């Protein structure tokens, strides 16, 4: 259908995963406070101007000189994710041009990841030497390896024309599809991406409604006004 053909699914996101031999130690913090900070969201974004400049680079066809990043160390809370004494750092970063979903751009991505790490190293000087391995996933890898069209982890742009009753498109925001028995419950439905479970809950609620309707009709047919 034409509405789906027009559906926007672009991405300027790069995922940077770091295997660390030790947790980051933040300058100016006592060891205990540094460990507390490592359990938090660690962002590279000190102002709206910083974020705007990061996006402007991608808008004009180049990777951000100073990327935005939202980093977490899940192994700080779940030590089964890494060997004893070691940690995993997961960085959701932006921006690169959306057109990078068409080709790997490996050299440019590696240089971009270097800048992400440099940004964190300003606050955690031991980070560079703590890195034992790293993985850099750009829009191309997101699409080719994980099936995310355009590399968009949200299954479509989170823009005003693709939210609420327009997600994914007008007329199909009730989690149902034109194929009977096929429902949508991913990030391409309301309320979009993120780890909330709301999409699946809403889809399950509509499925239960349909099942209740289907199984209640036969019991009603023997009653007055419902036929023989």
C-alpha cells in the first residue's frame, strides 16, 4: 500500500559496544562515587548546542565531530554478562548520515567510535587502556545483520506524522493487519521504541478482544433475536 511505501525509516545511530578489563574510573570522584556513577546513564551531551552541532554534521553528510552518546554498563548490575572483574559498556550514539545504511563506511565508523571513546576519556581517563575489544555497528550493519530497515532500531522514524494513531500508518494503528490473525507488536506500533512492553501489552489486549468476540457469538445465536 502507498502509505507503507511512504513510511520513513531512517537512522543516524551507531552502536558502540566495549569489552572492558576494568570499570571506568571518573576523574575527581572517590572510588565509591565512581562506582555509583558507573551504574548510571553516562551521557556525552553537555548542552542543547552540543546536540544540535552533532546533528548538523550528519545533516551535511558527515559523521559527528563530537558525537552524542548514552552509555550504560549493564554488567555493573548483572555480573553474568562479563567475566569476573570485567565489564561491558554499551553506547547508543548519534549521529551519522542516514545514507550510510547503503554501504558499510567501516573506516569512517571506526574513526567515529574513536571520537566517542575520546569523549568519555575526558571524564574517565582509564577507559582507553581498559578496552579489550570493541564492536561498532552502523546503519548498514543494523539493516544487513539485524533486518532493521534503514538501520532504524525504532522500526520507523519517531516523527509527528508517524506517532499515535498514525503509527505505523493511518488506519492500522490498532495492531491489526490486513491479514487475519496477524498482529503487530513491535516498535513500529504505538508508542514506538524503547523497552517498555507497552506495544506487546496493547497488541495482546486487541487479540483478546477479537478472541472474546469470536467465541461469544456462537453462544448468543440460540437467544432471542440472534437466530435459531
